């Protein structure tokens, strides 16, 4: 009886390990770091760099909105807003590659997804009424595994 109980518990533990390994990661650290912004920030404070990559579908991070692209499960950047912002625009510049963008807010709510901006294949998201807190940002590529260098800029 004891052997059967241990076998069942080890199977249950193995099932939990598998379940946690396929859940999306909401890591506290970002692939390319954290940056802080307060209203009136200088243009250089809102510019960070990174590169796309990974085969994690960003659609798994959104439930009601169709978000495109693939990235790493961990966010690429964490933007810490020190005060409320009435409006921010986040833009990706990958020199013409096809990028996507996903932003989740302090309460893990979806702030926005972006794909092509006008005639440009780079992504952007404009968000309003942002509360202070941590915003997780994923910059993806339309095709899984595509590696593109990019600059992400934030404007008021």
C-alpha cells in the first residue's frame, strides 16, 4: 500500500512539474533588463535595445485579443512607471523586419498588442491612462526563431 501511495504521489508531482513547465512565464527579470520612467523623462531614458528570438507563441499571453508573433517566454523588458502616465507610445525599430509587440500591466492585464504600424512592418502600441507599476514587454517576430536586433523607444 505504501509503495502504491508513493508511486501515485510521484506521478502527481511529475504531472505538476509538466504543468508548470508549459505555463507562460511571468518572470520578475527580463531578458534585456528593467528601465524606469517618470513623466517628463528625457528621450534617452525611454530607449532600450534587444533582439527577437524564440518560438513561444505570444497568443498564449492574451485571451480576448489576437496577439501575433513569437518570442521567449520571459519578457524582453520591464518598464517601471514611477507615476501615472496619461499616454505612452512604444515603438519597435528593427530596420524593416516584421516585428510584433505585447505589453502586460502591473495587474497582469493586457495593455496592448502591436504588429505592423502603417506601411512599416515594425510594431507599435499606444496606451492611455497607465498606472504606476511594472509593465512586461515582449518584442517578437512574426516567424518563430527569427532573430532581429531592435531598438524599442517610448514616447509621451
